[in-house]
C-alpha cells in the first residue's frame, strides 16, 4: 500500500523534524546559546536583569553564584549565596535538561509544562513559596541577607 511517501528500499521513514540533521541543528543552537551564556557569566556580565535594572534582589538572587560555588566544591559558600541551592539547582537542571532533550528530539520546547501533574505542580508551588519566603526573610537580615546586587 502506497501512502504517497516513498523511501529507498529498506530505509525507515524519518518523522518530519526528527532527522539527524534537524536534531543536530537544534543541538547546535542550544550549544551556541549555552556558550554565549557561559561567556557572559565568565566575563562578569550581570546575571539577573531584575537586580541590574531595579537594584533590588529578586527571589532567585544568588542562585547563579551559589551554583558556581557548588561547582568548585564549596557548599558553605553556596549556601551563603542562597540557602535553597541544594533544592533549586537540581529542579532547574531537571527542568532545563528535560526541555532541552525534548527540543532536540522533537523541535518542541515545553515538555515539562505539558506533563504537569499534581506532584510536579505541587512541588513547583512549594519551591516558589520557599523562595519567596527566603527572599522576604533576607530583607530582614536572615540567611545572610540582603543579598548584594
């Protein structure tokens, strides 16, 4: 039965957008974006637009610096920058990683958003509430706050 699509004998039909070339191009795009972000951070560019323009720390202020401290093996320094880094960093890495793989494979960003369930939504709400709580507490001097911007 011919459905109007032909391929060489024995060759599987690739789904549109799932060809190795298309996936390679999307992976290269993500790699390029990651390289630009890494170069900006290494050059000392401001990482938080809220802090840069408003001169007020946002709820996530200190997380990038905390993650960099963790990469250097300095847990105490990381916790000084943001006490939620042991929870927020793995959550952010899982979110970005899952979406990046989805983008490379299917060309669609937003896999995690489409997979929302009670556990994912509840976990995200708890993390947001914790971050807001730490943010407010830091304005009163808790957790080494307020964070310098």
